[in-house]
C-alpha cells in the first residue's frame, strides 16, 4: 500500500515538475535555434498574457514597452505568443519583403464570426491569384462609373438627418455597408439584398461584443442566427444568378467564376466567408473614418470653413445645382479635403495594427520570430511617434503638404495585403464631405471625448450631433 502511494506521489511530482518546466524548456529550445534570441519583452500573466494591459493602456501600451524594450518586443496577446513591431523598417520587412513567411490572420473573434476561409488568410499563391481578380470592381476606372450611385446614397442619408439628432457612427455604418454592398453583391433580388444587409449588420455587431458563447449574448446570436441567415441568403442569391446565367461584374460574380490552378471552383463556404469578410472590412472601417472626420471638423471651426470653401468653389463651377460630381472634381479639386482625410486616418488609427502568423522560423536582425507566433505590425504606434511626426497628438492637415517619410504612413497597411478598398473608402468619404459641408451645419451633443476599440477604433458613443440645413448666416455665401 505504502509503496503504491509513493509511486503515485513520485509520478504526480514528475508531472507537475514537467508542466512547470515546459515553458522554460520551450524558451530554451527556441533560443538555441541557430543561436538566435527572442526579442525582449514580457509575456504577462499566464493565460491572459498582456491582452488586459493592451485593453486598458492602448497607445500607452506601445509607447511604454517601446521605451523599455525597443521597437521589436515580445508579448502575449489574444491567446498567442506575439511580437509587436513599432518600427517602419521592421514593418517593411514583414509586410513587403517576406510576405510568404508571414501569413495574414484576422483577430480570433473576426475569424470565428465572419469566417476563416477569407482569401487573405490563404497561402501566398492562392491569395495573389484571387486578389488580382477581386481588384477589378474596386479599381479607380470602375469606381468612376459609380460616383453618382454613391452620391445618391449620401444625399438621401443626409436628407434624413435634417432637424434631427443622429448618431453619426450608426448612420455611417448603414451608408458604408450600402456602398460596399454594391461592389460585393451588386445584382440580387431586392428582398434577399435587404435581408442580407440586415443579417450582416447583426453579424458585424457580434464582432464588437464580448465573445461569450452562451444563449442570450450578442455573440451567441451573431454566431448562431446571423451567420446562418446570411449564408442562406447568399445561397439564394447564388442560385438566382445561376438561373439567370448572366455575368455580373461584382465581387460575388468573380468569386462564383474563379477557379484555382487545378480548375477547382470555390466551395460555397469559401464564397460565404469571402463575401462576409469583405463586407465587414468595407463597413466598420469606412464608418469609423467618416465619424472621426466629422469630429475633427467639429473641433476645428476654421478648418470646417476652409473645407466648405473648397467645396463651394467646385459647386460654383457647375452650371446647375443638380449636376453631379465628376471624377476630376474629386481627384483634382479637393486637395484640402484629401489632406483632412489623411490626417484623420493618421491620428485616429482606425485599424490599430496588421496581424500576421509566422509560417516558418524567421530571423530578423539577430532576433528569432518563431514559427506559430503572431506578429502585430502596429502602424498606429508609428503614426503617433514624434520621431516621424512633429506634435503627433495634434490634428494638423497641413503636415500632408509634404509627403511623409517612407513607410511611416500606412493606415491601409502595405505590401501584398494593402487595403483593396482604399480608393473606394476615399471616394465615399469625399462625396459625403462635399454634400455635408456645403448643405448642413451641426452641433455635437453630450460628452464627445473618449474612444473605444470595437475592435475598430471609434469615438465613444458614436458622436451624436443635431443637424440642420446650412443657412446664409453660416459662414459666407451658400
Ligand atoms: C478608411 C477605411 C479603411 C481602412 C482604414 C482600411 C484598412 C485596411 C488595412 C490596414 C488593411 C491591411 C490588413 C493587413 O495587412 O493585415 C486592409 C485590407 C483590406 N481592406 Fe481595407 N480599410 C478601409 C476600407 C476598406 C473598404 C471600403 C474595403 C472594401 C470594400 C476594404 C477592403 C479590404 C480588403 C479586401 C483587404 C484585404 C486585402 C488583402 O488581404 O489582400 N477596406 N484594410
Ligand atoms: C502644421 O504643420 C505645418 C507643416 O508641417 C507647420 O508649418 C505648422 O506650423 C503646423 N501648425 C501648427 C498649428 O502646429
């Protein structure tokens, strides 16, 4: 009996000791690989890592660790050992020079809810192939033809704001989703398209919820109901198109037609995940950008006056009030508005970082980036660093009269995965600003300070404003 007890005791001790040693052994094994060492940094608390610190400190998380460890440091975030990069050189290395060794990933909640079969997360070859086709509908030449459609969406939204108090973020989400929808699922029966829009809004709301999968939570509803509903609706649209036998130049059409090198078509699940991820990427980001732009214009009355004057000049050149905007108006006649958007994206850092998985062990300047670890290319930290921007905390659109130093301005990412929708985002923002500043004035309501990460960076509370039509007494002319 006693002997048995001793054996059990020894076995238990061994198991516990090994469990305790494992992380240490793991680290030793890693650091002995090719004599490389891991970047400095702290892995934080067991299980939680440093996710809570990031959540509480945000920009300060990057600056404090950068001061202590340098611009490449290790940490543990979102359930994975990770390396954070806050230097333009290292960012260039990961995003531009070695794309095959760093695979794009979405945050766990996004992959789980919106889909992990998105083309960006696939192998480099598969990604490049699909990206080439998907770019078509989002190229400037194609976008040019839909200026009047976007304008109609913007003006009808603005019309509905008159004499009301609205939450810009919520309104901008509808607008951005409708715009993205035209490129992604352009042709579809009315009912299916409306319902798909609603299902997507619910699904995407789940992305900013707390990921607790028990009945009653937003997350559970998004995962169980909205995702299923969205996929079923997409299937209806796909069947409808197959019956129609007419080619459609939108992204769904491209996804339905493309084949890989072996002649295989995408599976229905791949089509769903790509459509839903695209709608997600095109929707929350542009909506946040629009909301921040309005906030900065509200905070800077002189700037608002100058932006309005720029748009008045464009309108005055038109023969009738109704004449719609032309591509040349947008490209050549809105330099100040374009700088305002650039500065908005720099200072608001809507997308905080680009997320990657290390595909194989990589060496960078004597450091080991171990296979399986995650990389956060934190361009938000670069945008907020006084080494690259004087008075980085100050909104100053004039700074973009001079081009920023190479690789220091990357709100849309860089390299193989650089945002496919950046031209569209600019277009929908500029068209909105044109009509908004020309025809409306507004006051912010309540406390407008603070912001939150959902996980896109947005003003807290969504920036409510009371809107009225602009009158003769609001600045000169009208
Ligand atoms: C102001 C608004 C936007 C911002 C700040 C933004 C930001 C970004 C960033 C930082 C990336 C790179 C991600 C990475 O490398 O991991 C990205 C990728 C992407 N964005 Fe955007 N985006 C915006 C609007 C849009 C819109 C309107 C669309 C389209 C409908 C869109 C579609 C995409 C797609 C498809 C990718 C993935 C490209 C790839 O992996 O090859 N984005 N975006
Ligand atoms: C804004 O930036 C410009 C160009 O960098 C600079 O000349 C100007 O002094 C800045 N304005 C303020 C108020 O800091």
